[in-house]
C-alpha cells in the first residue's frame, strides 16, 4: 500500500518578527532562514517519517534540485518530482514570539502539474493505494477524478482554502481533512456543532477530520464523532503542525490502525513539531513520537 501525494514543494523564507506587519508598516526581523516547505512536501515527509511508502508528485525549478534531494533523504520516493525551468513555489512566512505564523504564497512550479502528469503518475498504482492532495498545486480536479476512477482511496486537505474548492468534484473524496476555518468556508456555518451537522448530512460519502488547534482533532462520520484532545506543549512555531498531523495520521490510518489511536499518533507528532522552528525540518521521527507517547500517554 502506498500514498501518492500530489503536492507543493516550496522554499520557505521564514522571518522572526515581534508582530505581523501591518498595512503601511515596515518592520525588521530578528532572524531569517530559507527552508524546505510546502504543504505537499511537509505531508510527504511526515508520511515517510511515520513509515509510509509515499510517492510525491510535484515540480521544482532545476536550480533548486537540492530540495528534491532533501525529500529523498527523508525517505520520500521522488520518481515523479520533475525539475523544470519555472521558478519554484515559495512562501514568505512571518513567525511571532508565541509561535503563530502568517504566510504569503507564490505558486510557481507547483502550478505546472497537468492532466497528463496526473495520468502518468497513477499508471502503476495498486488497489489499496491512497491518493492525497492539498490546494497548492494545479489540476486538483483531475487528481480527485482520476484517483476515483481507478478505485483508489482519496484524501483531500483543501488548504489553503479558496472559492474554487467548492467547484471541485468533492464527491470523489473519501477523507476530507480541514481546520475550523476551512470547515466554516465549506459548510457556510460558524459554530462547530452546526459545521458537524452539515458534514453529517451532506458528506455521507466521506469521513471528515477537523483539526481544532489547541483543542485537538475530531473525526466526523455520518453516524459518529470521535474527538481526541491535543497534547499541551510550549509552541515556538506552529508552521506545518497540520501537515505533520496529516502525515502521521494517514500513515497509521491507511495501514489499518484504529481511528482513535491514529488520531493520537498524529496529535503527538504535531505537538513535537510545534516545539521546533521551521516546516519540514520540524517533523519528528517515529522514535521521537513513540518516546513522546510513552511519556505523555
Ligand atoms: O503548512 C505550512 C506550509 O504552508 C509552509 O511550509 C508553506 O510553504 C505553506 O505551503
């Protein structure tokens, strides 16, 4: 069983700031780093670190091929990562002392995935494989549709949320993973109870996983809800916390781990990630997650 992840690979430009820059304001940063990121790459690394067989499908500029090597070193199968002449996707990330972030994205090479690329990347799949995608690459409609036509399981994390998500073939999705903002945008509701109600009535074809930040996570099916609290830690940088959760959760869940245990593993991995700076580099190893769970239960 493999996970084929159609996802972004970004170069993250990370600035440590006192507060997020305001309209018309210029502020100095106290630190700057250029790091591997992108929701897609982060989720692939988390899947690989968690022990999954993950094939990443994506694109990056040829001059940034070292970032592909980093993915390979982390255990990600990059046979479908193309290096081309389109500038790499990147993110301008401000991080405040309490670990919050604000992000501006440039899509670049992430937007060069075509229907043909999707088709070729899905030629050698097996029945039990999963397809995963986020909202930072092109041709998501093709990914969802082609994966469904092949009878593969489809996980979709519509982040960052945009209006266009609503017109995607969402009936192809088996597992939807959203945070509260994305859930509110998709359902048109604000209160969590109302959001759950809409998912239970309108998303009968899928399981819906809602990440609730410091409150933990909740799995919603048409018949049930299952909530797992977050672990309490001192956060220094929340970038990629959700990506880490998704990779660790999906690795366990797709391998047959019972849902509550898989949720707990995802929460533990993301709790560790927020205590470290950066995106991809903050994602823990399996051994670190095991040790954390042994200590915090
Ligand atoms: O989820 C965090 C990621 O969002 C960052 O690594 C950045 O690249 C953006 O894609």
